[in-house]
């Protein structure tokens, strides 16, 4: 199981404290919620995971928990702020690699997240997004001196990462997926190796642009931007994070 973030751990502790003031155990709270909301998914295991920070509550989960505990307005506001903080987690690339069992495991974790999401969106100001990269392009990007090798990845690791990145592209052909890829015009010009790789990559972009699941957009150099486009980000349904693609 991935490490629990400090934000989720703190939220879990406060949920436990609020619950303990009214219910002697998590099982007692679960029985109360299941009885008052028979169509809900409340059970003791869910309560336990929320209190340990292993699972993040939804807005409805939090509202029902606090209502059952007859929480004050101040506590409702406090827990709402803690939930908002728990939705935003920051980690360096090196930390992510260690958290997911190395660089290959990191790519596998992204693939699992994308497989669960209905909507996947990514913005890259100067590089083709991972879900659209060819094998050659991905290899050149991942082999850069400031890439995974800087965090201990071997040549074999990089090849495995390339394979995992290409496997992620299976979601482009899954009915019901919504994949939105946005890149700056610079991504169409920057190359990290031979010109032939970039030509092949542009051909790949043209091919996936016609898929029903994909919305591919390019921001021209002349387009005014609301922010300075140095950072990247991605979305999975309604959750966003800094991109490591």
C-alpha cells in the first residue's frame, strides 16, 4: 500500500476524534450510518480506512459523518479545510519513484489511475504528452540526463518504462473514455534526438486525433495565455496533480 500522506493522516485522526466523542467505536458509527442511510455503502471497514487515512472521504462521506456526530459549525469548517488539503499532495519525482517501487512502478501506477478514470486530461507546454508518444520519442525523452537516470534508473529500467508508457495508451481505444491532450506549439518543433523521430511522432499525433475518445489541442505561439506555461499538470476525473509523464 502506498504511504499515507501527512494531510490524509491528519484528516483521519480528526475524523476519529470527532467520531469518538459520540460513538464508542467505528463499528457503532458504521451501524448508525447504515441504519439511517440504507442505500449507502457504510460499513466498519470503510470507517476504519477513513480513520487511518488509507481512504479519502468524499464530500458526501464527510457530510454524513459530521451530521451523525452532531458536529459544530466550527468542526464542519475545520474538517472541510482538512479534506481540501488532503486532495492536494506534493512529492518530488524521486519521492514518487520510491513510493511506487521505482520508475517502472511509477509508470504502472499512472496506468492504473488512468484505467480507473473516465476523464483524463493533460497539459504539456513543450513536449508531446505521454499518452500520445511513440516508442522512439518516449525513449529519447526518458533517456535525457535530467530524466529518470538522474534518480537511479538503469538503461533496462528506461526500456521497461517505455514499454509501460506505451501500454498506457490502450485507454485511447476504450469506449467511454474522455482523453483531452493539450500542448503548446513548441511540442511540435522540439526534438530530443533524430529528426526522423519527430516526424514519426507528428504522424502519430495525426492518427490519434481522429479517435472518438481523444480531443487533441495545440496552443499556437501567438495565443495569449493566462499563465506563464512552464509547468505541466494532468487531471483524472476531477482530481488534479503535477504531471510526471
